[in-house]
C-alpha cells in the first residue's frame, strides 16, 4: 500500500492472452485465396475480351470501308460475290461481298462479311447496306 492506495496483482496467465487459433488463421487464408483466384479469373477474362473486342472493331472498319467502296461503283447491279484481302492494323483481313435482291427492283442489298482467315466459316463482322439504281 502506497499512500493509501492498494494495487491488485493482475493475473497474466497464458489462458488470458488470446490470439488467433490455427483454424481461424487457416479459414482467413482460405477466404483470401478464394478472393484472389476470383480476381485473377476476372482479370484474365477481361484481357481475353479486350482482344476479341479489338478484333471485332477492326473487322467492322474493314467491312464499312468495303461497303463504301461498293456503293461508289457505277455499275448496276453491283458485282456479286466479290472477294478480296486488305491489310489493317498490321494484319490481313478477308472480305466477301454478297449482293441480294430486294422487294424493290431499283434497290439491292449488299452484305459485307469479314473474316480473319480465308477458310473460316463464321465471319468476324457482317454489315449490310442498300444501294439504289440511279438514272442517268
């Protein structure tokens, strides 16, 4: 007792000092590893989609450019099933033009399909425009 004050001795045994148990630490590590895998999968999926969107964008540009060229041709009807290859963004693109009749005899539909490889069945991009017969 010091000047009228009494101090109690604190019991500082090991049982009173609590930390994380092994199960709690393992559970926390499992939760963080699952979250990390989810983030890794999302970023991988995002990178793959960015490449696909870039390919689609360039293919649409090629199709649009070829449709403008086809609509500027003076012959009627436009040449059917024309094919060609152009280079854009450092890679070759293969296009095919298909001309189809419409219900109006003075109009034709032009479908432009763009592929990465000449023998691909599915087109990366496909755009359609309509041209009309002009009287001279």
